């Protein structure tokens, strides 16, 4: 549920906001080197503590069954820059297994050093997602795999067929497609192979999973307290649980979209929404994809897909597994630490935001409370990223002692909206 914009409230936001129309972004950065495959890139066993066996089997579509050969082909394609127009960008550029299949940047950088507008979500456990991308513009991993290839800011191919043509010119790939699919490379099979590989990236076996499985010593007292706060006064379960009544120990998402007050005041969202209604054809996924990555209409979030006013600046609730090592945070990568994230929610950000989700309220969490919730979130780090998580927690904790740009104690303890 979220508050709706009416009359004077909308006018107030328009007057207060900086006018930012939906112009293409031309920001240029240095494109990172393509990450190499390695131990963290390998398909993962489903025999991990916490893996939902039934849901994992159900996530494999009948028309794209898993085979070792198909997964191996998909893994090779995932790390191959030749899918991009100039050979400089692969899927792994934005989804580096060494960074828990993210890129560590606020917004991703693609071909020619072109910067997009959204933070790269992790591929880990993406097979369980009800929708893909921050705005849910793709339903399946196959649909998701197609869009970056043809986005001018990401991999820059003029068409999926152009990418296939480059792959088809390589004898090794021709042989592999013949073995796996019984024919030459084509767009549909290319996407099926990549999606098959991505579905092998299940990541559980965290201290929290072992705690839920019965090991009372798997997490410390602070994390246990944080788990209680997560489901009560911190109100995290309002979005990061399948239902508000039942504690979610698996997915940590409601598979819904919410306006949480990030970035809306920087944009004239009312004008952008009207522009999107005129410029974007409902159901044209490629057009929506370009607006989301290349223009200020990115700030509209789910509205780009639904054209419903209540979805203005609403973005998908991400899962929280490995959240410690998948920063920076939120759809725009605007928050560097988990303490920043907690400070944002604690103050009930978005006072001038008429589209704000009604569950975003001042929380009155103390510093000890915030530390406890962060301890719980850290306990969701899978065994594969344990050492990285220890280092990252120490870095974030140290930074939080001197730099807390979202902290607003007065608002955190202020009155709630009714």
C-alpha cells in the first residue's frame, strides 16, 4: 500500500523538485575489464543448508530443462565479451562472481564506458524472482538476458541477431550449439543457455540458515536480536517477507514494488510520468528498457511498465541474501553502507513524497538497535563469501563511525503519519 498523490500535494512536490526532464545520459566512465570465470563462477550445489528444494525444482521451466552441457555453454557465453558490439562487455562485467555477481558500482558501466542509471542486482538466487530487473519489466531469466545485449548503454548490439552472428562465426560455439540444441546458434537458444547457467547460482548455507536449522550458536546475540527487530519494531518484514504475519527465512522479499523515498525529490516525477505516458508504448519492453537505463525516466520505476499513478518511483523489493557483499544499495546505488540504509528507513524518509509507501514511517531505532539489525543482515552471507563479508563488515562499520549522511535522529523519533 502507498499514499496517493492529490491536488496540492502534487503541486508542492513539483514546485520543490529540481526540474529534470527525461534526457539521455552521456556520462562516460572507464569500463572495467571483463571478469574471468573461476571457482565462484561454477554452478552451485543445491545441497546447501536452507535451499528450498521444491521451489528450486519449480524454477526450472519445462521448455528449458537443465543439462550439464547447456549449463556449460551458458557459463561460457556469460563471460564472453563477444556478445557485445565491440567485445568489451560481457554479462559478467555487471555480474562479477567475485563480487557476489554484482559490480560494486552505484550504477553499471557498459560499452564505451557509458554509464547507466541503475545498480546491478545480483544473479544469486535470481531463479526464485517473480520478476526480473528493478522495475519487473521481464518475467523470466530468458527475457532478462536479451535486453542488456541490445541496450546501447550496456552491450550495444543493434539486435540479438547481430550478437548471434558473432557467436555463429566461432567454430567452437557452432559445435556446442549443435551438441546442446541440435542446430546452429540462434537467439532463443542463446538466451536459454545463459538462463540455464544463471539458474545454477543458488546461494544459501549462511550462518542464519544454520541457526534456523537448529544450530543455536551459528549467530551471535546481536544477530538474534536483529532478527527479532527485523520482524517487529524495525518493520523490515513489511516488504522483506512473503507475508507480514509469517516470518520468512528463505526469500526475504514480498515480490512487490514500493516507493521508499529514494531519489524522488531530485526529479520532477509528475512531468516525467506525463512524458512517459506519451513517449513509451505499453508492453514495448525494449523501449522501456532504454528509458530505464538511458534517461531520467528511470526514476519512475514500476510506472514505466504499469502506467499506474500509485507505481510512480516504486521499485522491486530485493532479496537480502548476501546483502553485505552486494552494495552499494537501492536501485540507484545511492547508499554505501548498511548503516546508511538503516538510517534512511529509521527517519521515515520522503516527507514531501506523496507517493511514499505508507509503511515508511519513523522507526525510533536506537544505535544499538541499528547495529543489531546490521548484524542480522550480515548473518545472511553465504559460506562462499564469508571471508569477503568479514572484511566488508569491518569496512562499513568503520565508515559508519565517521560518515552517516542519512542519519536524522529528530525525524527518526518524530511522529508517525496516520
